[in-house]
C-alpha cells in the first residue's frame, strides 16, 4: 500500500520499511530545537535526572528569540541558564539572531528530517519537506537524553493547490482561508500536506508562512513536496537533503481538498480565534492602536518588501504604533541593503531587532486594555498580545501595513 | 509648622538614589499605594514592610540623588515616614519632597550617631533630641515654608485658582 | 560684577541682573513631559484646578521610556497623554521618535538662552546649546503647565575648564566621568557646571550633550556650555551678538574652578554602583563582561555609533556576549543606516533596537540577571537599575564599550 510523505519520513526515522497512520513508532530525531520560552524548564528537569546525559549534542539547536533584548530579571535569568548550559555542553546556540523557526530554516532544516521543536510553530519546517512538530519540555528532554521518541503516525489531509494567487493576495490569506474552512481543530493530530502545480508558484516565504500556521488548525505537522524552488533555497543556504519524499499515488489520505488559488481573497482572522476568518472588507474601518509586521509567519524579506511597497512615501497614522520586526539577522541585513528599513523608518514605523516581539505578547509592543492590534503574527487568542481585554486581528503584510497607514483596518488597494 | 514628635529611626547610607527608593519597574503602577511594597527594594527588600507610620529615616549625604521621579518622595510619605534626616539632599528630590509635604531635615551629625531602632524626638524647624544630645536644625527658606504650610504645591495652586 | 553663563540666561529672562542665591520666578520657554510621568502630571494638573494649558505650543510630549511597551499598562500612558494633548491643544508630540533629551534640541525646540524644564532629571542635557534646563517633579510641571512659570534659586557656578587635545581613546564621556569622580555625586548639588576651554570648544555639540547630560550625576542643577557658532549651526539659527552675549564675563564669580589638561585624561569607567566610583579602564581591565549597551541620551548619537563601528568593523563580538545598540532617535537611526554604521554593527553581531530609552530606564532593552556584568554607555549605574541588585554596571565611553564587546572583558580602546 502506498504511503504519505508523513508516513515515509517517520518510517525512515524509525528504521522500518513501512508504517501507516495510527501506528506508534519509535523514531530517532534528526534535530532538536528549543528556545527561551521553555528551555530553562528543560534544564531544571535535566538537572534532576539520576544520570543526566545528552544522546547527540550535534542535534541540539538552542535559540534565544522570545525576549530579545530581555525585558525583566526573570527572563534574563532563564536566558542566562540557557546560555550557560549551552556554553558548558557546547550546544549550537543563537541569541539575537532571529525567530527560532526562521533561523532553523536558514541554517539547519533539511528535507526528510524529523525534527522536534519545543515550540508549536515548528511545523514551519514542512516548507522544506521536513517533518517538524512541536513538543513540550518533557518530550523534548526525553528526546535530548535518548535521541529518540515515540510518535503516533498521523493521518494526512491533502491539499492540492491549483492556479495562482491573485495580485494583492498572499499565502497568509490562503492559509487563513483553509483554517477557516476546516476549523481550529480541523487537523487535530493530522498532517497537512500541500502539493499540486499551484505549489510551484509559491515562494519559500509563502510556503513557510503556510506550514507555520497549520498548527492553528491543530495539525501535528505540515509538509510540502520538495521542488525546484525548495532545492534552490537549500542550495543557496549550503545544504543538501536527507531525503526528498513525496506521497505515493495510492497513499491513503483522510481527506483531499482541491484549492483554487485564484479564488482566494484578502482575509482577516478576527478576535479571538484563528479560524474566525472573514474577508478583510468586513473589517474595514475597525480602529487600531498598533500594527505588527513580523514573526516566524510573516517577517521575511518578501513580507518586508510587500509592506515597504505599500508604505513608501506614506506615513503611519499619528497614534498608531507600527512595529516592523524582521524575522532574522539575515532578513534585517537584506532589508537594510534594499533600503526597506529606511522606508519604514521614514514612514514613522518602529523597526525592531529580529525576535518574536509582540507575537509572543511580551517584551515589545505589549498592548493595553481595550486596545486593538492588527498583526502578521501567528495567533489572536484573547490576551495573547497583552491585556486580557484587548483585540488581535491577523492579516497579511499588505493588509497590516495598509491598516497602519489608515489607523483602521483597510486593504492595500485602499491606501 | 508641625508639633514636636517622637519617631523610631531607620538608618540608610550615603547616596540613597531614587532607583533604590523606587525602582523604574514600579514607577508606572497606577497609585502610590501600589508602589509602597517596593520602596527601597534593591537595597533592603524587607524594609517597606517593616516601616510603621510615624517612623523616621536617617541617612548620609546626597539622599534622593538621581532621577526626577516624584514617586520617590511620594512613596516615602505614603509609607508614613514622618521625616527624613540626612546629611544632604539631591536638589530635585528636595523640591519634590517639599511639594508633597514630606518633611526633610538637613543635619550633618545625626547620621554618624544614630542607631537603627532607637527613637529620637523631633521639633521641626528647631531641633532633634537623640540619646540625650540635642541636634540643631535650620528652618526652611520662606517660599518653601509657604508651600509646606499650604499643604503642598497642589493645594497652593488650587488656592491660586480660587478653588479652596 | 561679572556674570556666569547661567546668571546671564536667567537675568535676561527676568529682566534684571541676578546673583547666586536669589530666588526668582522665571518664565518658561519649553516644558517636556515624558511618557512615564505624563499620567501623574495630568492628574496633578487637574487637581490644581487649571482649565487651560498656559501655552500649548511650549509643551512637548515625548514617549520614549515605554517604547516599545513591555508591560500591559504601559500604553495607558500613551493614551492618557494623547487625550490630554487633544483636550488642551498640545501639538508637539513625539510618539516613536526617540529619547526626549535628544529630541528637545534635535527637533528644534530648545535654543540658546532658553529656559526649559522637564519631568526627567536628564533635562540638564539642553545645557549643551547654552540653555538653562533642569529636571523637576510632575507636581511642579503641572504648576508650570498652568502658569508658565516656576521659582528657582539662582545657582552658583562651578567652572570646569578643559584645555588641549584629548588622546584618541578619550571621549567627552571620559571627561565628564572624570569630573564627576573629582566632584563626587553630590559635589555640584544646587550648582551649575559651566564647561569651557579649548577642548570643549573643539567638541561637537553631540559630545557636549554627553557632558551636559551627566552634570546631574554630580548633583548639578545645570550643565551649560556658552553657545558658539557650532551650537547655532546645530540649532539652525545664525550666530549673533545675542548668543555671544551669553558667554561668561571675564570677572564672573565661581564657587569653584576645576582645571583639566586634556592630554592627561585617560579612559575611565564608573564602577558599580555609584556614578562617582571612577577608575581608569586600565585598573579594571580584564573584568569579564556579559553584555555591552551602546545607547541612551548620554551616548546614543551618530558619532557614538560611528566610534563603535570603527572599532567593530570587520570583526565579530565575543562569543556568548550580547551587544545591544539603541540609537537615541529616529534621525540618528536613519543617519546610521545611510552611512553604513548600522550595517557594520549588524555584521559584528549587535542587536540593534528601535530608538528609545532602552536598557537605561530598566524596563526592557536587555535586562540582566544576578552576577552578570554590563558595560554601558548611559548615565547611571545605580543598584538594580538594569535588573536585579546583583547586576554589576560599569559606565563607559562608546569606544571602551566597543573594545570590550570585541574581547569580552573590559578593555581600553
């Protein structure tokens, strides 16, 4: 019987010829990413072990990205714990280099790998045909100590993409539309696989954005076939695949969706759920206090280019705080070279250092009582960006930037 | 001016800066009441909880140096401190204290003699009696006395605006 | 009798000659209210019963301490200040443009001879353009907002005369730290520091700002430079007899005169946790450092960033060390983008944040934890200012800071 991409990657990591959805496999992990959100807790547990041991130091990648620069003695202490441990054990360590998933994509992820990340948006790695999934620190610790873990092989929802996104419509609109259609738990425990000729027209930035957000539909992982676009990205970053898997013709999918990209429209996810999606038009005129262009979802150079094109020669509305946060140092420097940072600065935006920023809800741009944020971040849960009585709308880089200019939710063609 | 009173002494050192009196982290709490528990926390985290209304602070030189944050004298007053006796004060703190009706006394000698936990008898504008010894204190300039007597600058301004 | 710079500024404003110790009520040219203090100031203003701001065009609101906001209640300060501005017609508002003390001269408000008050102690910075400027509490500011005036005691002046050329590794930061070390943290209380001599004549206005800014760390009410052609160029005004007349008279009376030979000055640091705990860098060289902070109203200007970039160019900072760069204003950030300075700093591994107070105000921007050591270019190293009270803060020049970032230990440039 044919296998899906997810099944193939797990079979490979488990050292078996075949596996199928519903099986439980013991897998050897290729890479283990952890960030300052939880690593200090992992270290505390590690230190309580009887025989503390790390199976393979080379597989560990630790990234400080959530609170950079640190905003309280507490976060500073947890980062110090992480830094000291990384130094002592010679763990690959990044601090201030960018959002963990972006750094992983730029420097580590290889097609065919099975990667645990102590962060839910680890699904992003599917853009390079790698099985990335988020775990808690107990699972992470077990994998760190043993090099292995168990996995329930997920069923797969297959999304066949056709056609092209219209001008002014972005990957963010596509994935929000999909999440709206299948619901915030529509892919629970499942893999979301994207294929079809429509995929080939999407940039790596688009792909990362799509895979990253699949967790908001409850997915365990997101996967995309590795095509020329992915291979070019990989080569540019000096890496080679572990293996390039595609689902077999006769693979069994839990469901198959055919998506016509040309029908996608600008979408906004309203408070307080990611699947609470409506056409952006329906939110026109909603007052905003803050706008955020950044995150592992939409902080790449392509997103900054979109934002800069919208805002060039215009100004941020006087009372709006418009945070522009490149996803990594590489993105920051590229944006600097292309003059994008200056376009944003001239317009009155707040250009920040690469980090999770207000998507993480601490450290930068925390919003207050009754305030509204429009964001390219990953989540709009109640209180996610600050006060419990605040509001987060999710939208594309174009819509967010346009709204920052207008001081209310609007689309790029209206400013 | 206020009547003679007796107060228990808390002794602090030289250069007690405004970040010690109230760290920036707590400056934006909504009310001075909310800030009270954090007064002096970088130096003596337990102190704010131990101070009783009517107690006094005895300190060395340059008390209140640093920031212009008026939360510093306000929080000292809110803790119920009856007066601060220091060798000298930083000027912004001094003005802020007067404007909030917190009595500051400049005295060069009490700090060297004072022991924490003892009591002293204070007669504002005149003297402090401690351990059988009398420490003379100077009276304030006239314009400051006016603000103090009005009950602080807010009240003085209300009077000017014909409100009280 | 001859007059000092500050006596002339005050005398011009009150219309008669003044002498130290006089208590005079002065008209106010500029008042600056920052985001931390705004809600408190507004509350006092309302309590005082005022119905209008005496002159809204003389009031400048600047949001810098809470930018970007790190706590849930921070943005309330912006909203309350905005509402106050709307109600009373205040139009000079800088919501995301940088540090208040940088903007008050950079954005063209304070000019030579002006009298300014601000709700922040480093308001003394504006002395760099030959203005009387000092920090006050929010209650006094509320009073000024209503009346346009404030009583002050005319301060005595301490003359700080520096002659000659500074060694290449010594900056104006080292000069002012040395002065504070000699005066002590209370040595200039109630007084004005008047800086003069060929060394300061040759300094940029930016370098002078560093010195004015830190005058308050010696307790001073003002730190003033007589305005010269450079000052006027910076302020965008012609240099006329009016500015020339603000220079001190030859027979002006000073409470004290300090004289320095620039050639003899060395790079220094203020060691934990007092600003007057000054030691030559060479004495503490080798101290292990966890973080370096380049920024603040003291040393976050283009020339400071350039000085660091010159040292860091083509190198990367020490492993596991963080270097945080926070430009003082949007203008500085853009200038540093344009001339390649930020690119050098980014290549070297610096974390470059948005303009604002950053780490100096201790609410974000690189807070540290127990037993960590930071070398910072800002103005205060008080206990607990950048995290717990066990954080050790060394204040240094941008050059010393950059060299330290390179090696990971305190190093002379």
